[in-house]
């Protein structure tokens, strides 16, 4: 097949999958009033592949076959830069909400390629063959992929096999001649309700006694025993005028339950090799944080643009403190963008794949997450208190209220009440709504929290060379 249309993608989701929303099973995710929004949002990826302005970016040709650029195995910095541009473009089309329907899954496929090469050198070549075949299957059928990595973890001071509850980490509970049976749950699983396939990865480094928990595999989302409990956060009906982003765009998250799910042998990519669990988890993070920063760029652009537009509408652009705040937004956006571009340009090649510079990727992600709340504060400050107290969209139309709203809520020249309120509605949706709260939490915790990024930065930075320079300037030959 190579490429699918948006309608073919949507049709593929009508497969009887076990999705639950507020305690009720969803018979058809494409027709659900909330999950259906997520389906339409994800379909942007398939539509972009058909649009002339995105065709060259979204689609590649190899050996006469056309397929989604997301599936292109990155071989050099150009491949990584093109991937980053596609991710950012799709997120911009999605009104700063990442599409993620192929981004996260292909991050996992790249990591699995690295893992398979290491396992092959350790005497386990079968995984390399399986992962290669699975990659071709997904690419050729233009599948939508989700990734389940984060275990529920229970007592975080304890490892997987030390937990009082043995299923706080996903584990193998039985082995058969044709595969394995797994039990447990994963959290924060994005886009699973409307993906075709679910790739499962270990969440952490493991010890020898954790062998039952060292497992990686892939399954169709409609597999028996696989249950998706969707988060209802931010799912209340919204007016598209007052909520120009979140009324039209949605991404679902699930608690993903594996209720004694059978995994066929050919779909198993790690089975008990505990020493390889940590490296696989890290390889996924190396790619996925690069993806994460790429999809944050339109959000930072919007924050800077919304802040500037709010200052224009309020007639305060000339104020020195306003220019200082807008400069901070520009520095924020430009710094993160420059770091991720440089991470691609200074990539390394491992097992034939280009891997983004891990130090710069983590610094970029940290800079983004650490500064996000301050940027939101700036935009809210520039916009003013009407973000939380403005009249509703209906008041602009009502015979009883429209006259007063239009008379009293105009701004600087060129901004009548309606234009000003529409701008404020956008900023409120972005920073002061349940969608704004979702973004604030997501931007701290998604793809690894602040401490995880700091830890990886500490590991990657070359302190020894820096210290030797200091010792030399101090007149010391070496470490005292």
C-alpha cells in the first residue's frame, strides 16, 4: 500500500477495540464525540501527505515505493532535520497540538533497530529479523502507531521484582511454544485509542532478577485482553469561538491494561534480556526527546506571536517592559530551535542510524520545560485579566448585550471588541483553560521530567576535559 488516505485510516479504526470512556465501552472511536476529535486530529498526517505544499516533505520514495517520511530510517543529519521540519509542520497544522500518530511509534522503531543490533552481537539475531520485518510491515501499510512505555511503578523506591504487587510493572506471566502471555498496565499512553498498532517498551534499567519484566513487543490495538481506559481530562464540550484550539483538536491518553494478553513469537523484540532493557529505554528517549522539542517549536512561536499581538491590541508595544518581555519570548523560542537544529547537525551514526546529539537534545528539552511556565506568565501579563473575566462569545451576538460589549471592549486602533476578544479567547485557550493546564503539565512531564533531563545532561557533558583545562590553567599537571 505505501500510503493511505485519511478515510482509509479512519476506517481501519473500526475494529472492535476495547476502549473505555468514563466507564462505558466505546463501540466506534471514530463516531465518539470526544475520541472522534482525536481521530480527526490524527488524520492530519494522512491529509498532509496528499497536499501539494507538504508532499515533498511528508512523502519519500525508495526503490519505487512511496511512503511516509516518518518511517524513513535516519542515516544522516539531513534526514533528522527533515524529520524535525515535518514534525513541526504537522504540529503547526494541528494548532500547536502534536499529531503524534506516527512520530512516537517511529521513534520506538528506530530505538528497536539499535537494540536489535546489540542483541544480535550478543548471540540473539532473531530479534533483528523480527524487528526488520515489523518495520517493513508498518511502513508498507502506513500504519498509525502508539507506544506504551511508562509502567505504573507502584512504590518507586523499589525495582520491578521487589514490588508488593507483582503487576506494577508489565511482565511475562507465561511462555508458550508460539509466544508469551503478558500482564500489567502502562500509563500516559498517547494516541492509543486511535492507533493501529501498539509498541511496548521497558521503562527503565533492570537487574537479572527482573527478567520477567524485560520485555518489548508490538500488537494490534484490537488484540484480545488489551483494554484502553481513556482519560476524560479536558473533554467537556467547547465553543469553537472561545476555544479555537481545544474545540477542534484533541489527543487521547490512556491507562493501557494488558489482561493476560498473548504476544505471538514474531512480535517479541525482547524477552528476558534484562541487561538490554535500560539501553533500549534510553535509545527511545534519545529519539523521542528530539521529536518532543521539534513539536514544541510551533507552541513557542505561538506564545511569542500571541504575546506580541496582545501588546498590539492593548496599545502597549512601546513600553520598555513590554519590549523586554517580548524579547524574552523571542530568546526562548530561538534558543530551543537553535539547540534542536544543532542536535541534528551534530548527530552520531550508530548501527547505521543517525542519532541526534544526546547532550544538546536534553539541554533543549530542559530549556523548554524549565522556562515554559515563565513564558506563559509573560503572555498572560501582556494580555490582561480579561483572559479570565471576558464576556462569552454569545454576548457578541445577543441583542441584549452586544451593544455594550462592542462599545466598551475595543482596544488600540484596528482592534474592535470582536477582534480583541477573539485574540483573548485564543490566549485563554492556550494558557488559562483545561487545555492550557494540560499543556503546562505535559510540558513538564512528557518525554521525561526535568530531573531526567538534568541527569542525562550530567551523564553526557564532558566534565573531565573541562576539569583538565581548569587544572592546566591553575598550573596543575593533573587531578590532585
